C-alpha cells in the first residue's frame, strides 16, 4: 500500500507552500481519485509520489518502506501523464520496451499489446495512431515494467469526447484486472466515480468537505 504522510512542499523560488500537510492512503489494488481546481497542487502531489520532487516535510511509504528520499527509478512506479507523450521517433514496440531489460522483453511487449488490445501495431509510429490508440500504448508502456503503483495525471484530457467513455472504461477494466494500486488525478466527475475513494485538493490542502 501507499501512504502519504503529512507532506509539505514548496517549489524552488516559490513564495508559498504548494502543498500543506497533505496525507492520503491507498490500499493495495485500490484506486484513489484526486480532484480539485486547477493549480491546487494535484500534479505536484503525483510528482512527489513518483520522486520527481522531494518534500520539505513529511514522508511517503510504499509497503511500509520509507521511500521519501529514494530515487524515482527505484520506486517501481508507472506513470501516465497528460504531457507524458510517446517517443515520436520510436515504434510502438520500442516505446513499450523502453524501460525493460533482459530476455523477457519481447514476450512482455507482446503481453502488454494484448492487454491493451493493440496486437499487430508493433511496427507503427505514434503519428500513425489515433489519440486513443496512443493513449493505450502509453498505458502499455507504463505497465510494462510491472510497477507496484500506477500514477495517472488527467490521462483523458487530450481525447475527443466520443472516445472518452470507451477509453475510460477500458483503462479502468485493465487497472482492475491487474489489481493495480492507482492514483488518478482528474477533472472529470465520471472518472472519480470509477475510483474506490476520492480526495479533493484545494489550494495545497486536502479539502475535508
Ligand atoms: P494542479 O495539477 O492541481 O493543476 P499543480 O500541482 O500543477 O496543480 O500546481 C500547483 C501550483 O504549483 C500552481 O500554483 C503552479 O503554478 C505551481 N507550480 C507547478 N509546477 C511548478 C514549478 N515547476 N515551479 C514552480 N511552481 C510550479
Ligand atoms: Mg495538474
């Protein structure tokens, strides 16, 4: 499980704290939705969990292990961010294999393509895919190294409304099937309805209302 314990954080050069005494708890296999107005600190919270930023105060635990000062690549966290695009110069299979090592690479890429229902697209480049297909490949890439935790930052914000409901449904189905421990930042009320629990972050603080 993931425990965020009383985190405070300030960006270098910023005047005020961006996050103030934020705590949250996600059990194994649970989906936590993080909602709240733009600029409230939702993405910052994910950056802290992933290790891209370090808190000024407070601690982050994964399975009771204190990971607060652990490097991002050691945390075993998968990320799907709105601006975390596929590598445009790499094929689908190379994108998915990017973070993988060893002899199981090929098999793992195939399994991931099967999971997101994209077998046969191995040799395509991102520009040869629709927005929804790109998003599925980005999910496959995030899940390929078998992360313990999945972080999603407004993963649907760049998709057309027609695509939205089917992609959303697929993504949650996959996450449920894998019993992934997941934090999803979202603007959308529908996304939050798929989650096991919801926290709201307003102006850097957890809004209890
Ligand atoms: P949200 O994801 O809820 O919209 P963010 O976490 O992106 O909010 O941003 C929270 C606050 O931190 C905002 O005021 C934003 O301008 C500021 N901020 C975000 N990234 C940086 C950065 N790299 N340096 C300085 N301030 C930042
Ligand atoms: Mg954000």
